[in-house]
C-alpha cells in the first residue's frame, strides 16, 4: 500500500501522517493491501480540509471532510472512507458469493418412457401375429402424429 501526501498551503506533519496511517490500518483490514492512497490536505482561511482517496479494483473511494483543525478533518475523512469501504466490501461479497441456482437441486433427467401410442402399436403387432384376420383401422393418431397401423388389412 502506497500513500501519497500533498499539502496545499499546509506543511504535512509527522503527527498527521501517523493519524492517517492508523486510520488506514482499519481500512486495510477491511479491503486488504491492494490499493493506492492519496491524501490531500488543504488550508483555506480558517477552514482545514482533508481529502483521502483510495483506489481499490472497482473504482475509487473518496472521503472529504472539513473542520476547524486538521486532525479532526483527517479523522472525519477516515470515518467516511471506513463506512464506504464496508459498503463496498459487502456488495463485493454478496455479488461474488451468490450462486446461480437459488439453493434448489438440479432436476434429474427423466428416463425414457414409451408413449402410450407406441405401446398400443406394439400390442397391435403382437395381435396381428396371433390372428391376421382381425379388423383394424387404417390409421391411428398419437399425440404428435398420425401413423399407419402395422397390421392394417
């Protein structure tokens, strides 16, 4: 993890650096070590502004804060980033851990069963062999198509 400090009209002190580092250790526990950090500290008249930007893999997380002194501005910005990091992490987890199936088992393949029409046709074949003179219709209809009887006269 690299941290880049920029001070505009402000000298970055070791106490502020330590404050930022301790705040980033909390965020490092949430997101891991693979992110870059930019810290911009600005003083305008009596306002102290802190802008902390973290760039994890799915886009930047930015924390902005303004206060009367720099230490409280940095702490507010770190709290804001911590909230965003938790939200980012839970979104990432829920998307990653979600299965395509909603917990239901995959249906088993059905075994092949002969349709009723084929059973009837086979029964006709056996009866035609036994008695060839039995009257049968010329055609019979199954659920999908019309077929000739094999033993039609």
